[in-house]
């Protein structure tokens, strides 16, 4: 995950992020994209897991 970038959210700014159901980086690497529970692109919810 060292290639991930982060920037602070700003009011009126673009919001791109994903939320994963993983307790730590090792679990995230093991589960991969299957652990994604939500994805936000340009401030809009584009994916919501069940």
C-alpha cells in the first residue's frame, strides 16, 4: 500500500475513497477487493456492499 496517496477532504472538493472491512493491512492484502464495502467517486456513492 506504499503507492497509495492521501489528501485531506475539502468542502466542495472531489472525494474519491473506498472503505474496506479489514482490521489491518495484512487482512486487506489477504482478502483483496472482496472486502470492499463502499466506494465513493467524485463525492458520489458508486458501490455499496451488502
